[in-house]
């Protein structure tokens, strides 16, 4: 009888791990989507500032920095998303779904 209870407990624990994994994946996907939208917005703002700088070196430099930093932020977001997917995949293989 104890073996059956142990099996049921392990099955419940694996189901809980799967639910936690899905929840964390959903949170990461939502945050990555929001960060992507923010980076796209800053690309647009930086591009608009670049176009409308009218040769003013200070405005031109600020626009370039905005575009550069939004690109760096987008790269970090994509990298974090990829790393989290790899870690999730490795954890699923190690601990089961």
C-alpha cells in the first residue's frame, strides 16, 4: 500500500513541476514580448530624433545613443530568452516534465 502512495505522491510532484515550468515560461515570454515592444519604441524614437536632428551634433549623438542602447537591450532580451529556454529544457530532461 505504501508503494502506491509513493507513486501517487511522485506523480503529483512531477505534475507540480510541469505547472511551475509552464508558469515560468509564460512569465518569461510575456516579459520578453514587453521588452521587445519597448526596444522597438526606442528604435522609433531614436530614428525620429536622428531624422529631425537638423544637423545639431548634440541631438544627433543623443539619437545614436538611443538607437545603440535599444539594440543592446534587445540583444540582452533575446539572449535572456534563449538562455532561459535552454535552462528550462535541461531542467526538464534532468527532472522530468
